[in-house]
């Protein structure tokens, strides 16, 4: 076991727990802000993206998975920014499939860290399966976001008779 991976696992779990507690407290105390609604998912994506890049750099993550995840996130970010900047579409919430995709990414990253900390050979198979799932889900999730935006934009345009 490498102590650096154990520390990374502990920090990743601590970040997840603190993020969950922050969200629960904000809801419970009715302390939701517009800034918080934008910054929280950005912070979550920065954490996950950093781990994907670092794991790819040290050879724990296939490059194609990281490219697919980044391509999806960059595409969604560009579309959301353009729609917001033009005032075309202000409500751009995550879809259930997007949330599932993010959950799979978190579990996959956890499995990579756990596989380095605990010498369980079952984790390697689980990690590989999760990475394959992410490789399929990332482009499907991006396509779903594109479809949602396309459908909502067409619904907003008045019909000319």
C-alpha cells in the first residue's frame, strides 16, 4: 500500500462528505444562493477533472476515458455559457442521466483509489467495468443534454403561420 494513495482516498472521501453536508445544511437552513448554485457544481467538476488528469498522468486511467469525460464536460460548459450569455436559456439544470454519469465517475475514481490502497483483485475488475460504463455514458449524456437544449429551444420559438 502506498501511503500517498491512502491519504488521497481519505481526502477524496472527506471532500465528498463535506460537500454533502454543505448541501444539506444549505437546504435545511434555507441558505441557497445563486452564486452557490453555480460554484458548487463547478467545484465538484474541478475535483473530478483533476483526479481524471492526475490518474491518467500516472497511468491509472486510460487516456480515452479522460478525453471522453473532458469532451462531455467542455461541450456542456460551452453550450451553457453561450445560452446564458445570449439570454436564450437561463435554466440549465443537470439531467438525471448527467447525475448518474457523475455518480459513476465518482465510484470509478473511488475504485481506482481503493484498488491502490487495498489489494483486492475484485476492485480491478470493478474499476475496469466502471471505466467502460463511463466511456459509454459520457457521450450519451452529452447527446442527451444536446437533445434537451434543442427541444427546449424549439419549444420557445413562436410558430409563424
